[in-house]
C-alpha cells in the first residue's frame, strides 16, 4: 500500500514538474498588453520594418489618419516615416512642420507611442548641434502658436497657404501653385504681390518685404528676408532661426529646429524650386499697381 502511495506521489510530482517547466514567465510587454489592451510597440520597432506595416500596426492601435492621408497611402507612408524618424531623434510636442495636417498626424502617432514606448520621453534630451542655422533668442511658449508661414508674414498664426483667401490647400500642389496661394492670401490682406524664381540682389522699392517658399514630399517651409544676404525662418513650433548662408538656394533645406529641450535634427527635407514673393501694401509705397501683373 505504501509503495502504491509513493508511486502515486511520484507520478503527480512528475506531472507538476513538467507543467511548471512549460510555464513561460510573462514579459513586461505582455503584462502591459493585458493591462492596457495595447501591444508593446516602440518607435525603433516601427522603423525596423516596412513603413506600410508600421502604418497598419498603428491603425490597429487606434490611429485615425487625418483627412489628407486617408485616400493617399503614398503620402501617408512618406509622412509617417518622417514622423517616426523625428520622434526617434527626440521630437516631443514641438513639431518642426509647417503643414497643419502633418502636425496633427504627428500628434496622433505620438499619443500612441507615449503609451507603448517607455523610452519616448528620454529621447527629448538627445544632444544635437544646429548645422545650417543659428538660433535667434530663447524659447517661449508663444512659439506654439506660429508656424513658418505665420512667421514669414509676422502674424501670430499657424495656418496653411490659402487660409486668408479661402482657397483649398493640398500638399500635393506644385510649388508654383503654393506660391499662387500665398499671393492670393496677400491680396486678401490688402497687399500687391508677385512671384519669381530669382533671388533678389537688391530691393528697389521702399517697404517691399520678400519671403520665399520651398516644399518637399510631405511639407512646405518659408523664409523671410532680413537683408539680401540674411534670411530668417521658423520651423514649425521652433525658436526662430537665422539661415547660415547668404542665399536660400545654397543647399537643400532640412527641418532642424530648437525647442525647450534644445536643438534637434529632423528628417524632413525641402528640395523643390524656390519661389521668392515680393509684396507691398496696395495703399502704400511700391511699384505702380497696374504694372504688378507684368513684374
């Protein structure tokens, strides 16, 4: 009888041992998934796979694409790649983009990664030195309310070209068409304006500001002239910057920027033709308005 009991005990102990040996300890990620209902997805993981898969993963986690990207998968993927690289480089809530839909896209991606990637906040203090520009002044929370377009016009606004004239905007417009939207806005604000692809070597008229616009695959950017050899700009929410070169056309523009944490690099690029836009008050000094169309 005792032998039978011993054998039974040994049998059950063997079963228990085998069962325990097949139990895999729960990882922190699986525990987080059980608690939050979300997968553990990091920005590094998203960047290590095809961008289309990363977009699918983020949509599975609740990403709702802004309207501009819902019917344009190529633009959505191009823009997402830019956003993910910039988040990996330390982008937080200070977005270096001019295009308002790209900013909204970045916000939605960041909200998801803030829940699934514990290293996001630590990336904000990564060391970087500006290469093509120099910071003007120090950080202010007022910079949240102005993008490159608002800065170019000296207006405290974060809007796209076409806003003031009520015209529709698309990042897929050509650079010439974007310049036309700027001219329409200026005319709606009481100015006369014309565009040219030639950088001004001098300004012939009193109070004739000049701005320039360039675009890339997913964003646009503006600079404004301080003198014929000095150009300033403001990448998205960044501190205003002084371009280190005498001509905006010296090289491809990048989205490097400065926020409250310091300087950051950005993967966004602007490599189109540059359009320079001269404008002046329709009621003030400047060229004869009747000649504006031929300038």
